[in-house]
C-alpha cells in the first residue's frame, strides 16, 4: 500500500471558524461600545430629568430579560439581589416599550412585597 502525499492544506474549515469568530467579536463589540442595555423607553409628557445618583436600576429588555444594575439576572435571584439594598433606596425601573407587561408587574409586586416605596419609572420626554 502506497501512502498519499499531502501537497496542500485544506483551509476551508479554518476560514469557516474564523468567520464565526468574527461575527461573535463584531456583535459583542457593538454591545460593549454602547456601554448600556438597549431599551426603547416609552414617552411621558410629565417626565422630569433623571437624577444622576442611581441606587438601584432594574431594566426589562424587549425580550423580557431582567438586568439588575446593568448585569443580566435570573428572575428567581432578583429578589435576593434586591434585598441586599436598604428599603429607603430609590429604585429606577427601565422597561422597553415593546416588552410584555408581565415582567413589569412582577417587579412592582416584588417591590411592594418588600416595602420599597421610592420608585421611579424611567421614560423619554
């Protein structure tokens, strides 16, 4: 039996892997460059300028994902994370206008259960 000699390397699989990695890097880079979670806020005519001091920020994305101070959080651990802050803390709620209403109600119910009364819903003017 005679062994076949390799004259060239097949680089097609390598190119496929590099293209997938390029897509991942570009997608991640656009999220990191913004520095914030993309949320399309609802409008309110009676809104005030947002205070620069933020104790707690809870964000609900269009897909219904929860973010606690810009970190993705599981809905089951949201309560535990919330209880690590004082009841007097100001809670800012950012909710995408296309998100389902149910996550917003869940957060309000959770805040009411634990007697958080300083709530602010963030909107566009």
